[in-house]
C-alpha cells in the first residue's frame, strides 16, 4: 500500500537534518499520528523529537526494515549516502519517497528501478526546487 490517506499508518522518516525536519513538520501538519524517525546522527533525531513530541525515535535502521506495519519510508539524506538506504528499503518491499536528488549516478538509479519492480515497491523522488514558484521566478 502506498496511499497516504490513512493518517494512522506507521510511516518512517530517514534523516532528521534540515529537510527531514521540514518533512516531519509537514507530516505532522497533515495529521499523521505514527511517525518513526531515524538518523545516523542521534543528536539530530533527539533534536527533532524535542521539537515534535509525538515522533518515535528508532536507533536501528534494521528495525524499520523488519517492521511490517511500516509500508512507506521517506528519505531525506545526502545523495551520497541514500543508495544504501533506498536499496534496503526496496528489498524489504517498502515504498520509498526520496527528497533531494536521490542518487549520484544513473547506474544506481537503474539498479534501484530494477529492485523496485522486482519487489513491487514504489520509488519516488521529489525535489522541492523544481516546483517552488518563489524559486522559479
């Protein structure tokens, strides 16, 4: 399932830096109630948790992969690090929404596309600058 209409669904957010904070705020404003966050930098996750009390910190990425209630994972980490996470998420048959440019080369993108198709997972990339009227003007 890749629908975001169920506000009670468990969603994971990988990356709690600048963009992760924006995504967390947006999910909360959209009234999602069950958001799990993970960041390799535990301080980032703690800072985000202090800002938004209803988030749950998961220190082990593997636990997100194993959690059958999590079907959708949002990723907001540098492209140089994202391939590893995206690949694992797709192999775990979860859907991935990736903020920023998601990968650093076309070869990685093609491999992720194959994994996504094979595992019937959705892979979507978003880049706010492409759609922001203020920036486009």
